[in-house]
C-alpha cells in the first residue's frame, strides 16, 4: 500500500482557500492509496467553533469525496463538526466509493481550552481499507498510549495533527514510540507555517516502520511525502518477535 502525507501551510479560518491549496497538492500526487491531511486542515487549529463548524455531511466532506474519487484513493483528516448540540474535532476517512468512517478526537487539548468548547469522543475505532487495518488518532491523542494500545486489531496508526514547533522533539519521539510498542506502521501528518494565534509549526510529517525506523519524512516547508508499506513485512516481523503474546489485558472506562 502507498501512503501520501500532505503538509500544508494552512490558511487561518479560510476553508475555500485551503481547499484550493490542498486540491493543487492532491492533483500533483503520484498514484497512491491513502492521502493523509493534518488536523483541522480546512481552518487551522481555531477555537472559533461556532463560526467554523459545519454539519456532519457538508462542504468539507463533499470536497473530500471529490478528491477521493479524483485520485481513486482514501482521504482523511480532521475538521470542526457540529453534530446535534455538540461540537467535535472530527476525523473523517472517505473512500473513492464514498464509504466513510468517523472518529471524534478523544483527548482534547486543555492547554488551548479545547475541552471547554468541544465534546470528547467516546469510541475507539478501527476499520479496514484495501486490506490494511487502520486506527485513527488526532494530535494530542498521541500522548496517551493506553488509548492507542494495539489489541491485534490494526496495522497502521494515522495521526492527523497540528503539532507546534516548540514540541518538535516530543512529536518525533512519540510517533516512534507508538510504532515500536504497537508493532505498527505510523503515519503522522503535521502542518507548517504560523497560525492565527502566532503559533509556529515545523512540519516533520513522517511515515514510520513497526521497528521505529523513519521510512519517509518531510522538512519544514509546504510539501508532501509518499512511501509504501508492506503487510507481508509487518506480519513476518510480528511472527518473529511476537510481543503481543505478553501484552497485559486492560479495559478503558469512558
């Protein structure tokens, strides 16, 4: 499977402008299976949820479906959704035939006040696309290994993030840690540039192997990376080094 990760300089609170930039990037991609976008890819990490939110099936989901059909690839990333009375930082995955999977960000970033404005997700989901089992994460989720712990139910973690530059080393360390401890590929999508709150982002979007090795990494400019993952290699590694057999049983209370 080939995975492409987009690393844009997200335009603050301007959905149409971001769709234009991302559409150009997607059009230039080589053939791929999955396109990964950062967290809040259409607005930046804004807490202006009343103005920027949209219903579950609206313009952003429609744009994602069009891009998925154009490239015959799955596309995923998070944006602000109002579902009933609640606001969610919702990660959506859309397939070329318009099948969708959704995940609401579980761990809300209290240092920015996200937990005061948004509702946390209450469901850890996995799903399969083209034979690869996927676990979605959104940014701050990366810091909570229990939530992400592999229960022999996924092969690839996708983390869509807006991860600030001052915590760059943490981003690099946690992506590798989640790959190693879960014997999983990890795709981390981050943005670059400076947002409307003067927060700087250094990018470093990357794809990591189950051994913690960097397969591909972007720099600190607007760009994309594409690389392949192999389920055969993953399964051979898991058979040779079956740490899952010694994993502890646990339960998560919602």
